[in-house]
């Protein structure tokens, strides 16, 4: 399947300016809400109507106009329109009452590709659930126009130097998308329009398949790695947190190529002055531990895990240090000063020895498999327990986190909402289970076929385990009971089922 095309514009305040217009996405957005980035968006089918310039260039101009009111199009005399002449047209475009090509034609304007400088392209890595092939451009603010954000999908915009934007991010005052961090670092101390020259190495390296530099927070590097997990989670996010010392969370791959990619990233960080103090395992599942021994041997560092995880991994992965609920790990001095540490939180439910880690300076919550932004979490009895899982989610909910960093899926700036969604998903599944049992006793396999109707065949064994986990919770609460065991137990409701809460 082709990756959709998109475009982004780094708009300079004027010729030779080091200030760029940075927008902030509304905090209510599910994807990257509250993050600062640059104006841009996906190519629209209507963009194809303007054939004189590349479609991504058209999209760049259109998105810039929609999001900032700045229009990079010229009159017949080569002049730019004044800001006062564009307000009504922008409102029409935002309301979808006028197509962009028709709007330009009515205003007598033409896009000149020379007004944008192509800097390079990036394709969102395959681990992401939302992917784009994005062209990056630089441009200067036309005379007589101003950049203004209209409330909606964006809630703010401002002119900032790369240094000011990065300093605010390093101090924890703002959120920046990872591509924005890399681009700002490239133009730091330079005019914005030099991105095409100074960013060439960045675009070329990433285009050639070099490991991505993904930072959602200073010195907290996300490292997505291909692992043999359950569909659709074929990637596990490792995280290298800290600088001196730093800890690596969940190095999952057994594949030698993926391990070599991980080594390349770690070597680069160590060569830049980082000191790795150990490997942290959230739990024992194969897609979280595959490279733990290899990392420990290569870098001479210990592996740390919960005592239960250490016991179950005996003979598979050597756990050098056991850590439990409330244990703290020193990260040295934070980038902007002050003590810096990780706190371990014991969160059974997905696995008895599951640990999450909370970092209070930037308010990062590393949740392992307790929550995913791609799919629901699998609860597999007897190790998995829905009652414990729900209680662990409530414990995590009390942390004042700003970012939720899962092992599977993208980082979220809505930690409490994501955790609430996990609870609500379990409540909904339990309601469906109780309803399915209302008429007559049922077998687990029959319940799974009904409740997960349409799911792929390879998913059904896990669906049956989810149903069993729900039934075990109901049995513990005396709301369901099983009868007989040949060839498969039948489950039925008790008289308590209808009057009991579904998420206690």
C-alpha cells in the first residue's frame, strides 16, 4: 500500500531570519495533541488540479494558508497579496466551501515553486500506525502578511528561534514532535532557509535507512525495534532514558539485524558521552527481553527486573538485580539541572512481575504492556488477571504524567485518557460477556466466536483467553460459575451478576 503524501513548511520570519513559525496542536487531539510542530498536512485530491507545480508543493502552500493565513502565491505583477485581502478566502477554505484551486483563480494568484525551497523528504517509519511521505520546504514570510493561528486543530502559533524552541523543550515547558526536534537542531544558530543545505546529511541518512533519532523528551530516546509479538504489534519500543547514567528499557529483538541496529544507536549515544548503567525489563514476555543478554554482555551492564520476572526467566535471561515497587534509579542531573530519577511501579495484571517506570522531571510514564496506543492489552490467565490489571491502571492514573510511553504504538500526550480508555474497554467487554451469558450457559469457545466475530483466525486463541480472563473475574466476584468439564466447561451467571458493577 502506498504511503500517503504530505508536506511541511518551515516558515522564516524574513530573508536570512533565524526565527521560524511554530504551531501547537490542540491538546484535545488524540494524535500528538499539545505538541509543537510546523505547519503542514497531507496532500488533497484537489491539489492535483494545479499541475504547474508538484502536488506536495501545492499542499504545502494550501496547508500553510489554512493553518497560518500566510499565502505563498503571487499576482500577475509578481507581488504577494496583502493580509487584509485574504481573511475571507481563508475562512472559505477552512469551511470547505471553496476549493483551493478555485480560490486562487478567483484571486488571480499563481503558486511559484521558487517561493519554496525543497529541503528533503522523510517517510514515517513502519512502526507507526499513521504513516506519511512528507516533503519539507522552507519559505520566507511574504511582505504585508502576518501569521495567525485560528483555533481548531491548532491552538497557538509563535515565532521562535530554533534555540529558544529547543531550550523550552529541554526545560520541560513544551512538547515537540521528534521530527521537529531533529529539524530545529539542524538549523540551531542558522537562518531557517539554510535547512536545505545543512539538513542534507539528516535527510540522506534517514532516507538510506539509518536508525531514527526519536526523542519525545530530552535524553529519553525511543527505539522501535521489530520483534515477534502478537498482531498487530510487530514492533516493541525500547527506551534509553538518561545520560550519565542511562538505563535501557525493554530491548526486545532476537533478530540479529535488529540487534545490530540497536547496537548502532547505543554506540552513538555512548560515544556522545552517555554512560549506560543497566537494562530494565518491564516483564518477561519474549518481545521485551530478546536482546537483554546481548546488551548485558556487549556493554558490561546488569539486567534489572522484578523478583517474579527474575524467577521465571531463570535459565533464559540472567537478572542481576531485583527491583520492586517504589525502587528508585538515579539518572544523575537533569538536562536543565536538578536531581533526576526513575521510580519503579509494580503493576501486575498483564504479568505478575510487570513494572512500569515514572520519571517526575518531565513527567514521563513508561508503561510497557499495561497500555497500548495500537490495540487492547492481552490478559492471559493464569499469569494475567483482569482484577489486578484494573487496579494497576488505577494506580498509574494517580501519577501526574504528561506523556505515556508504551511498548507498542505511539507516545501519547493524553496519559490519563489512555488509561481511562483501557478501563472502559474492559468494562465494555465485561458487559458484552454478561449479556452473552444471560440466555443460557455457554462454552468459552462459543463465547469467543460471538464476542470477537470477524476477528482473523490467528487471533481467536487469544480471544478465547480474553473471554476466560473475564469469566475468572466474574467467578471471583461470585457473578458467574462453571459447571462440568467434559469436553469443555459450561459457564453461567449467578444471581449477583445483574446487580454488580463491571469494573470493581
